[in-house]
C-alpha cells in the first residue's frame, strides 16, 4: 500500500479560514515533504521537514511531524482563493531515491 | 517557472505509434525522475536517474524506455502503448548528496492520450 495517505481527500473552506491537512505514513523516513499542484500542472515544493524536526514554518504554512505516530499535518493560515489546489505529502527514506507520494487533498477556497 | 521544462505539453498517439517525451533541467541537479499521474491515483514513480545512471525502475512495462544522455536531459521513449497509459507524465529533478533526498522540482508535465 502507499506510504503517504492524506486526510481529508477534499476540503472546502471560505477565504480567510485556516485549512488543515493530515498525512500518515507507514515506514521510517528521512524527511517528509509537502507539495502543491494546480489542476493539470506540475507539482511545486512547499516545505520539507526532517525526521529530527517537529515543526516548521514558511510564510502562511506550518508543518508538524510526529514520528511516533507516523503523521504530519500542513496548516495554511488565512487562506486565499489562490490556495485552491491539490496538496500532497511525500516521504523519503534514507539510502534510496524513492520519494513516495500520497493521493493528495483537494482544497477549494471560496472567495 | 521551476527550471524544469517538458516537451511536448500535449501528445495524442495511436497504439502503434512511437514517440518520445523530453525533459530538460536548468538547475544543475544530479538526479532526474519520471512520474506517471493518472486520474484518482497517487503519483507513481517510474524511473530515477542519478548521475546519469538508472537507480530505480519501478516495474514499469517495457513499452516505456527511459534515456538519460547527460545530467540535464531525460527522455521517455514510448512504443505500442495502451489506452490505460493515458496520463500526465511528470519529470522532476533534485540535488542528492550523501543519500539524503531533497526537494524535487517538477516540470509542467506532458498530457498523453493514447487512442
């Protein structure tokens, strides 16, 4: 089964609200990454958090990592219509080149 | 603009055709990737090249044939594809060091339709 699984599958919120997406994984990781994809386009890297880190911020993004629960969350604060996209978590293990992506969360921000 | 370009952006081909997808990265990275993205399925890693050598091949059918002539260019040669191969094919690159994987930079993708 896939490594990263996002929850929820879809999320619809009003502009200005916060959006929280969760990711669970099954095996040990070197790092976990979050990506955004606008419809039919390539993925854009948002943030990387290493296995020895617990929280990371980048602008309106906040990522947490709990290795004991094998889970991560992405929080987007004060969402904007332009944040409408699919968000994917991806896990990378040590010593390999395989980054495994989850199925993604589709976020829709209503203006 | 991520520094990774892909051509063509759209491709329609018959099952007996032979075509190639091209990817070029302008970031000086040492690893390149091919992914397949089908509707309602997670992104699937197909091939990985590190320093121009193939290091991952995820049980991809032989009708897909990758080629990495140098660290900046990656091709995916296609022949006798099936309709279920229709998908968005994404190329990515990254800088790897000491076995520690970093962020990947993706191209815009090639939307492939097999008739």
